[in-house]
């Protein structure tokens, strides 16, 4: 039997037949505003509620802003940080600014992969993290796509080796249908793609699990919503995108 890590996101574990297989490195790909950051934060918060420590690696936002954003969904992580069960790795500020001086895990030079990995390991050891989110992994190789695969392989060895089930947030442009580039897509154990599609003047959210090593998963595109409490996935509904428009079908009523 496969050991799994439950995302705890309503509807998501049903699509994954119980959760993400333990130690998998999952690419969470999507365009801007598709909900990648919220998905990752909800995954970590739910872990904390189940007694599973985690780390969030902030590459695109100030750690102070990350805490504020999470609190807006009712996910107040400060208590867990004080208890040493949760850590935000600051790979954003480079240690610059007053607020950054109060951060415990700071990557002084985020372009230094060795330093980045060392700080990551320290945070994992200290917290005993079994869940991790790197937001976004694309930031690590945006200016040097040639090393994307080797960076992801290195992260995979370290994180999986330390027993961490990880979400790597992957940025793709609005029009792109891919997941973040061939090297990265093949190295990842799983790929979840989040989408926003505009049809008839309305944006519809949906997600699809493209790949997940070690388990069966839904092969359908499911609609989801972002609410004040986070993401809700409609595992019993399918979003069909055709030339005629988008239609939502409830399974069993097709
Ligand atoms: N409280 C909320 N209720 C509904 N939607 C929200 C709420 N907060 C944020 N959103 C939606 O989430 C989007 C941002 O999600 P985010 O996870 O930051 O996207 P990404 O990381 O993929 O760029 C916003 O553009 C907005 O549409
Ligand atoms: Mg984001």
C-alpha cells in the first residue's frame, strides 16, 4: 500500500485517490492568478492541523506578506513558527531591510544554489518538516533555463531524501499550455495544472492532474473555487472546454 500525504483541500484527495504519494515532488503549474500560492499554503496549513510540520520557501513575496496573506484565510502560522513546527524560508529579501532581520531562515544570496539548499535543509531538520512548498521554483532558474532540470533534480534528491512531500510551484505564462519546461516536467513525480479560462466574459477555474507517480488519479478536468476559506475542488464535476464554450457536467448525470 502506498503511503500518502493528504492535501486536506476539499475535493482534492478524492481526485488523488487518497492524497499525494509520500516523498513525491509535485509540480503545481499555472498562469498568474490561478491559485498556486493559495493551494500551496492551504496544503501546509492542513498539514499543521494534522500534526505534520512543514516549510514554505518564499521566493516571490516578503515573508511578512506571506503571513498576512495566510491569515486572511484564517491560517495564522505564527503559533506554529514559535513552536518550531513551521518555518518560512526567506529567499526573497536577501537579508535586506529591518523586517528581514527578524527572519530565522534567510538565504542571503538566492542565486547561490548551494546556500539555498543548505538553508532549506536546516529548516527541514529544525522543524521535522514532512511537507514543503517552494513558491516558486521557476524563480530559481528564470534567467538560466539550461540549469532548470539539474536544480529540480537536486531539490528532489534533498527533499525526497529527507522524507518531505513537496509542491514546487511552477509559473507558466497565460497563453502557454505547458507546465514549466521539458526538463522540469519529466523530473517531477507529479504534475497538477491550475487553469483560468475566459469564455463569454467569465473566468472559470479548473484543475487537472496530469501525472502522479505511485497512484491512480482522476483523468478529468475539475472545476474549483477560491473562497474566504481557501480552495474547494468539485471532484464530482467535470469542466468541458469546447469550441462552443465551457460546460460543467455533474458526474453521474452525463
Ligand atoms: N478571499 C478570496 N476569495 C476569492 N478569491 C480570492 C480570494 N483571495 C484571493 N482570491 C483569488 O486568488 C487569486 C490569487 O491566487 P494566488 O494563489 O496568489 O495565484 P498564483 O499564485 O497562481 O498567482 C486572486 O487573483 C483572486 O482571484
Ligand atoms: Mg503565487
